[in-house]
C-alpha cells in the first residue's frame, strides 16, 4: 500500500458489511437514491455550524457598541471553534465504533444546546457575555464531526465516480455557512451610530441588540428543525455498500493513529492542508478588523468575505466534479490551486501596504484579490481530503480527516491566541496568509502521490 508498511488481517476492521452476505461471498454493490437526503441533512448541519461560528466577526463594530465587546472578545468567540477540537479523538472513536449517526446526533445536540444558551435574553451584560461564550464553545464541539466526516459519508454512500463531488459538498457547506454570516449579519444588524446624540446612541444600542437577538432566535429555530430531522432519519450506512472500497476492511482505530503519525508522506500533505486552512480560518474570522485600516466599511467587508467563501465553495465543487471525471490528477489540481492562492494572497498583502509599495489600492482591487484568496484556498479542501485518503488507505476516512482538521484548527487556534495580544496592527496576519500558501505549495511539489483506494475500485471490482 502507498501508506507504507503492512498490516495483518487481525488489525483490520470492515467499514461496511452487507448484512446478508456470507464471509467469503463476493461484494455486491448498490447505490441508493436516499444518499442525497443523507448528504443534504449533513451539509445543512455543517452550514448552520459554520454560520453560528462566524456570527460575531462580520458585525464586530455593532457588537462592540451594543454589548461592550472588545476586539479580544471577538477573537475569543472565533477561537471557540478551534478549542472545540480538543476532544477530537473521542468523536473520531465514536464515529469509528458506533457509526456516523451517533456521532452526528451528539454534534447536533451540542449545536442545539449552544444556540439555546447564547439566545437567553438576559439584561445583565456580564452574565450574558458568559452565556454567549459558552454557547459558542458548545457549537465548537460539533466541529470535529461536521468538518471531518464528509469523506467518510461519501465513501459510505456514493459510487467512486461521485465520491469527490460528495466530499466537496459535505466538506464545504460549513464554509458556506460562515459566508452566509457575512451576508446575514451586516444586512440584518444595523451598523453602530457613532455620530448621533446620547439619546440617539442609546436607541441605536437597543435596536442593535434586538436585531442580534432576532438573528440568534432564527438560527436556533433552524438548528432545532435539523436536529429533529437527523433524529427521525439519518442511517449510519446503507444496506449494501456502493463500491468495493466501501466494503473493504480497514485498520482498527489504534492501528490507524499509529500508521498516520509514522507516515512521512501523510504528514507532508497534512501540514500542507492544515497551515493555509488554519490561517485563513482565523484571518476570515476577523476580516472586518483586517480591512478596517484600508477604509473598508463593515458592510463591504461582509460582502468581500461572502463572495470569497462562496466562490471557493462553488469552485471547489466544480473542481471535485472535474477530479471525479479524470481520476488520478489530484496533485496537479492542488499545485495549480496553491499557486493561485500564493499569487493572490501576495497581491492582497501588498495592496494593503499601498503607502509603502505605491500599488493602487481601490475597492475593486481589494475585492478581487481577497475573493481570489478564498476561492483558491477553500476549493482545495475536498481535493486535499481525497488525496489524504488515497495516500493512507486502508486507514478509515473519518480518522484520517479528523487528524488533519484537528491540525488545521490547532493552527487557527494558535493564530487567534496570538491575535488577542496583537490586535492593533494586523499587517502581520496578511503576511502569515501569504507565507502559509507558499509553504503548502512547496510541500505539495515535493510530494509523491499514490492512489491505493482508486486502484481497488477500478481493478479489483473488474
């Protein structure tokens, strides 16, 4: 296997086993129409988890005036997402032993509880602030399952020629949710009134709090409906597997962790994924703060964040569909994406330093360069997932992606912790984004790809 080393049959466990099959009988595969319903429920939960996570960043100026938040408060609220990955091993074990249904139900319950806690309309601001932080921490606990199990779902339910596409949809909807918060927040919540009289300012504060409360109630209602839908119908697996790879035996949980941590090729791709994805997660969470020195308003920053993420999600699904049609070209696709990300992030960083570089700095240039950064980085996520799984097969998909998403959130968490101390001038954050893209590009250029799972589906099935 391309993952290096050998494994005994005793180390391996089946991912899917047809309930009626004899031990030595050939695998009979079938693709079920209900797979689209399963994918839709999972993706919508990811959408809402991302939307709640990125709730405060796009409206940070309004939150500062209405709730007395500081820039450090906004950074900490974003930080709860990465902090929620601390117990990621527990969620990966639960998914491996009990299936996706149990892990997803637990995650959806955390999302529901967190949204309810932060929506309690208390008048005492210090206690209200603690409840808001607690609610965002609970929402962050849903991250390990939501962000890691998309490839596990696609392998379990989808045929090989639809696998990358399903992975892209399941993995990118959480980013699409964070993009929606860039749109919903600034449009639903009024910007702070900094020029009115004292009475007008008081009225503005009350109006801002009421609007924020209304949006939180709306998000709570949607999450409650999705939790009920998953509770009523979300099977762990189909009656019959969709492919040979879905029915094949996989390494046990303990053997998988040991294999991943000792595999140099896996660690190369894992770092290539984790560094830029972690940096852009922290960068996007405080995008309003990043663009404020460039005289970009809260609403305009919201639109820039929205289109950069939406563009990345749409382009990511398109590239995943392309990867499904010409299998075995994942490395080339990633090299092109990371080269584009490196160029566009360098362009954006130098544009923000127009007083030193004398480059033209207009709204159109800031929009274009920032949106291109998001398009190239976000669209690479499902391609990275597919390459990682091919590299370390037969390690289960959920465990593989759990490790790399933990690393990405670790990078994002460290960045946000640093941000709480150095939030005055964020020029260094733009340089971190540029450096992360170049670092990832170099690692992928030196990476030697292999396609063990694809080989099993194409040749063994014949």
